[in-house]
C-alpha cells in the first residue's frame, strides 16, 4: 500500500542487478494508495513494465480525489476478494482456480487490515501464512512451507487467532484447500 511498495521495488532492483536483462513477466506488483499521487515509484514501475515485462497494477481507494486516474479503484487487498480473484487470474494468465501456492508466493506490505484481509481471502486458496502463532491456530503442520509472507510489527497476529468464529472457518477452508492441492 502506498510507500509500502519500497520493499518490492528493492526486490525487483536486486533481480535486475543480478541480471540486467531479466524477464520480470512472472513478477506481479499490486500497489494501492488512497490517491494516485501516493503511488510511489510509479514512473520506475511503468518503465519496468515496458522494458522487462513486470506486471504492475496500481489502485486508488479514493478515485474522486484523483479525477485523471484511469487505473483500478478500490483497496489493494480487494484484488484477492473471492469475487475478483477470477479477474486477477485472467490478468496474470492463470486458468480459473489457478491462483494457488503452486503458481504464486505472496509478499504483503501495508496496514494491518490490508494484511489481515489478504490472509483471510487467500487461506481458502491454500496460501499458508508465515507467522508461527497464526499457523498454530490454523492447524498448519510446522513442516509445511509458508507461501504468504508479511511484516509483523505488533505482537498480536493480524487476525484474531483467539476468536473461534474467525479461526475455525479459516482453518477449515485452509485445510480443504491444502488437501485439494
């Protein structure tokens, strides 16, 4: 979200330092901010789209404040909402239902709500959070590799792992998705 793109820009830059002709077409950067002017690194990212095939989509959550904005609108975590995942799959060239840990690893930087919503949207697809306490609450085997990584500044997980109304359905959805993979 917003300037939270900095870690991802650094990852892309590192890839290009290793290989200045790198094909970035398997990289997808979803970038959200309140206003279009808050989408940091946008010029550089558009250049990387043109020169290296990076897949980059910005979205603004307050489009009325950015009347010239022609990109996506809404919060960035909504790319992963169940009713929008098919569109994301189409945009990245995956078959319907193909956005799974077999095809992607997720890195999130943003507000706690952005991270929490992304996790709750992607666990039903089989994405496994990296956070140890959350994994334990969801019943994830310790040897199962994580496929969903994010920053954790607070000691409390970004979803309420103490609330069975939150954890039980999420754990069941994750277990079903993992069994189907």
